[in-house]
């Protein structure tokens, strides 16, 4: 096996399994990405945090060093790596989901900054995929091209306050046609990206045909300019105390918002089709970034427990209690989760997201819980410092914890996988009955009595 820089950051065994599935372009891009992240992004991480003010102006701040890194990344061709040319020939790059999944893991080791500087951060990635796949030529010209260029950012407005949004058929936001306009009224919250001063467009999911007999044909998606009259950002929500400025997670009221009829995406009643097409690959991207974050936490933990300045009672931290076992468990869990997600990404490449629903669902509820365990162990190794702002671990924990709820809570995916497994019961029973029949015949032929 030829050596590759990825083996230094992930796992030689994982790379050995997938190297032959990487094109020459993908290998070169991956090597370039690793070099860029290590040499340019890593030294800038603390500066990026320092450039975000602690007062109200943080919500109007565009972090200078991130913009500098974006320019460098784009010049290197490390830009929009998530958008596959196989699905989006006009705007995409020649990378498969499997190839990008590895890159997403590497970027995940650098927090949100690793994805943002390459224009690969949510919710923009999903919104660009929606516009590339479902948008018409004018919608792509006005909104997709600026997003692809990194000139603007976006928000996806689905989750609602006062509604059990884990079942998206419950949403109440009204989307109705009035003449040549669409009128939107609704109350959304935890809308990621809506607080960013660069956010210029919202993709809003709402009910356009509440009386349709098919609950999955009642919804539509509409493009809403962020500055449209009636778009009111009520407040910025926190996630376990973090506000995630300047992007944030906002509570928004759409009060009699009017947009042209041309702002309807794909067609009336196509909302569920759009969000399912949007969420499948996005869930895998989240999973790979989470694995990267877990790897970062493990690396940080190893450095901490082998630091000679942190000895207690005359011993290194790793010489106490269960620290070595925690490291071993973390390594095993990361390796297992990585293979699970790479398998799901490969299935998407072969069968598209719809054909990989089971694999995506399993990864969706397995990976965040795994990553939380790994980060928690690292926090424990750091003691009080692991809970503080002096380490990224607490912030990382809060971000990953949201993924057990975002893009569909764990319980929904567990239920889906379990129900899918139960459908195999008749086939299993039939096979068992056939085997027992042959077993009885075999016992009879040999003159033996079948055990009861």
C-alpha cells in the first residue's frame, strides 16, 4: 500500500480498505486539504476565537482570519468539496460521497472552522444541494451561485416552536398562494445560520395543502430573502449555554411575508421530497465531522495524560485508574464508527440516498453517542479545565449533543431501523421451518430420535 498523509490523521487500516476507491484527483485533493488544515488552519484556531467579540457586536462580526483562510482555500481548489459532480454536473466537483466523507472527518478535527473555510459548512451545504438539485435556472443564478462563491450564507427553516418537530408533518407554518405571490406565516426556532450577518436567504418549509389526504404531500419549500418584510428574528437560542455566534440558532417569526410565486422550489407539495433529498448525505457529513471531533478529543486526551507537568502523586495520569482502558475503548469506538459511516457513504454512491436509508439511519444514532463518550473521557482527563473555555472539549460536547436531536432525533431513527429489521421476521421464520423439516428428515434417515 502506498503511503498517504491521511494515515497520519486517521487509521492506516481504514485507509487500506478504501484507498483503491479513491481517484487520483481525490488523493491529491485529500493530501492538499490535510496540508492546508495542519499548516494554515490549526495555527489560526485560537485567533479566530479571539476575533469574535464578547459583546453584542459578535452578531455583526465577520471573523477576519476566517475570510483570509477562505481566500487561500479557494485558491488551492479546496472549495465546495461536498458537492459531487456525479449528482450536480454543472456545479459539482469530481468527488464521491466516500471520498468526501474522509475529507469531512479531517475537517471535523478543526471544529466549525475546518468546514467553514472550505465553504463546506452546514446549513449552507444542504441548501446548496437543494438549489443545485431542485432549483430552477433563475433560483440558481440568484442564490446558488453566490453561495457557491462564498459571498453569502443561508438558513434552513424547518423546526418550529410549540410543535413536536420530530414529526415534520406536524409543522404549522402556512404557505399559501395569493395572486402571483406566496404568503408565509409561521413561528420557527433553532434555525441555524439565521443570525449571521452574511445570511441573505432562508429556505422555509411549511404547509401549503393541509387538507391533502397524503400527509407527505402537504408541505412545500419556499425561498425567502432574509431581509423580506415580516421576517423577524426574535432571539438567538443557546445550545447548552453556547450561542454559536455569529451563525447562531435563531427563533424566527414569519409574519405575513410575501415573496414572488417564482420563489417556490420544485413545485407545490414537494417539500418532503426536497428535505429527504437534503438530509440523507448531510447526516453522513455530520457523522464524519463528529468522528473527526472524537479523534481530536482522543488526541488531546493522550497529550494530557502523558504530559510530565501534569503528574499526580508522582505518576503520569495514564498510570492511574482506568485511563489506559478509556484510551483503548475510544480508539475501538472511533474505528468502528468510521467503518460504519464509510460503508453508508459507499452505499449512497452506489444506490443514492434512498437506497442507503438503513445505513444512514444507523450511523445517525450510533456516531454522535460514540463521539460524546470519547469527548466525555477527554474532559474527565482534563479535570476542571476540560469543562472550561480554555479547552474546546465542552464546546465540542455541546455541538455533538445537538446531533442526537438535529436532522431527526435518535428515537426516530432507532424506530425506523427496528421496524425495518422486524420486516425480516416472516423470511426468518420460513427459513427456520425449512431447516427444521430437513433436520427431521435427516434424523429419520439415520434412525435417530429428534431431541425435544
